[in-house]
């Protein structure tokens, strides 16, 4: 078995032609070949569900059988286990797979395996000495085909043959100076399955990070940060091509989780890392926040008011003005994602996360216990006086609850699940109620933005009445919350 460390980037066909003439590649002989691959699975797509890829590859006159375990990728970088051997097409033999669990799983399904999709592309490759490493750089151009449908391939891959993983990032930075290269996380296999299933573009929600007690705090941070980055990148296409507001919501949550993780782990991270990346995502996060506020205003706040007063012309005018603001906010996000700085930020942040060092040695369980206790105390301090808080202070309390929830979710594998589940349910209820209250406060300011100094009686009266109801319900929910029973590492 070999471990494949690979960075994948998308580019335009025109840029691919220019990249092949880059000065870094000028004095290195390239190798060209046509690669035809057929991927196999069971009718139930059991391999896909286990994130395993099995393919036959025609490479010149040679046929190869390959098995890969597809680990999640972030910032374009993927680390995969790979087993490859010469083969006879259509004859499955997994004896070369030295992972017994994988081998047994595959051998039990040999009779059910059938073709799912093919990839057919031209590959031009170079072996590039760079820094202390030898890196294979390939340009792939062709297509993926399944069930009569096609989607194009135009990407580069950089694979670490020997040396240090950071050299892949340094080489890519040099290439990005002259070319627009976008880190990509979807492998050809993933895209092939999406084509086979005709999978629609869907919002991607956060998945639990694979944190475990054997990690150091920095290793846990690395796992969490890359999990947050994947969460964001999985929603990127939706931000660009869909009107579904849930993509904006999930992308915003991803960046909020990421920024919270940086603050949470700041005591064990180098100060220069925290200073550099603690604010790096703020511009994009603010643009997502503005778009999300307008989405909530249009989809959640205005509809019940409009339903209660269907003939009110001012409410109708307010909706149209808000729709224009929503479109403008979406364009701002698309503009930020289209800049050359955005793919560079993805790459630089991923590189920094992979190479960050630990500044404070401490067991992960002890660090988790300290941080959970700290955030629980902050939330409790505000909750005790919740009836006396101003709107701004109540917003701070909402953020404190949100940070406590993120902290518990990040460290969830270390905690008692029996205690964690009901506690998170309480926090979710608190966040939802505080979020609704905050949405109505925000609605007043958004109405002023849409229409200068808008203070229509029906609108403001409905908001005020709704807030009073929500505040009464909040009192009950906070009194039911058990701040002293916060889960701790076991």
C-alpha cells in the first residue's frame, strides 16, 4: 500500500495550455499518455458508501487494477490509501490489498461488481524537483461519461513523490502567480458518481470532525479546521450557481465555525498564525452575513406580516426593495469568490494548517475541559442577568451560547454522549429563540436600509409584539438550561 498525498486544482482549458509552457517546467521532459478508466461498484453502490473506489485503467498497452480509499479533502489537498497492480480487465483480484478489512469487503462483493462510469483523458506529466521534494505535476484534459451524460475534465494534480508536503504548496504558489488555479476537493470518482446518480446541487451541512483522545490539541485543531474548510468548499458551487438561500446559510456557518475554532485553540497555536488567520476570513464572512440577513428578512420575517396585511402597499414596496438588496448581496459574494485572492487564500490557509506547530504542550482532554468550562462560565454569566440585558448585550449572550455549542461539537468524541445529546438540544433551543429575537432586531435596521428611516406602524408594531412574545418564552428556556451540568471529557 502507498499513501497518496495529492493537491488538485481546476483551471480553464486556455490556462492549461499556458501552464504547460511555464518556466518551472521548461527544462523538464514531459510524458504524455491517454488514460481510459472504468470504475466499478455493486448495484447498491456499496463501495461508494464506504468511500472506496475500484477501477481498471488502460495505460498504453498495460492494464492496471486500482483500489483507493477516498479520505475527505480540504483546500484541494487529499491523502488517500492506494493499492495498484497489473491486471486483466474484468478479472477482479484483490490479493494485493494489504488492508484485511478492505480486502474482505471487496472480495465478498466480486460477483456483484459492474461498471458505473468511465473517465477518458489525456495526461501530460512532469517530475519537478522543488525545495527538498520531488513532485509529480500532471495536467488532465478529457471527460467523464455515465449513462449517456458527460462532464469535462480540466485540472492539474500535484502528487508528492518524496520530500515534504509543504513543498507542494510552495510550488503551487509559484504557479498561481501567473495562472488562476482553483483548489478543488471533488475527485474524478466523486464527480463520476454524481454524474451516474444525476445528483442535483445540494447544500452541504457540517459533519462531525474526527477528533480523538490520542491527538494533541494542534492535531485536533488541524482536523477541525480542515473539516470547516471542507464544509465551506462543498457549498461554493451553490453560492455561485444556485438561488437557494441555504447555500449562503451553510457557507456562513462554515466560516463562523472556522473562526470560532481559531479563537478556541488560540492558546496552543503560534501567535502569528492566530494574528494572520483570525481576521483573514472576515471580509467574506461579512458578505455572507449581509446576504443571510436579507434572506431571513425576505423568507422568514416579512411573510407572516404580509399574510396578516395582504393589502398594505408599504409592505409590498418593502419586499421589492429587500429583493434588490438580496440580489446585490449575492453579487458581492460571487465577486469575492471570483477574485484571484480567494483561491490563494484557500491554498495558503490549508498550507498553514498542515504545517502549524504546537506552542503549548497539554493533553487534549485537559485542554478540552478547560475550554468547555471557560465558555460555559461566559454563557452563564450573561444568562443569569438575561432579563436586564439590552438588545446588544442579548446578542453577545447569543454568541456566547453559539461558541459553547461549537466547542462541545468540536470535542464531541471526547464527551459522554448520554450527557451531550440533551445538553446540545437545550443549547439549540436557546440559540433558536435568541436567533429569532435577533432577527427581529435586525429586521428594523434592514427596513431602514431598504427605505431610509422606514418606521411604518404595521411593520414596527408587529415586530415589537413578536419580540415581547419571544422574550417571554426565552425566560422559560433559560431557566430550564443547566449550565452547571455541562458535559466534560470522560
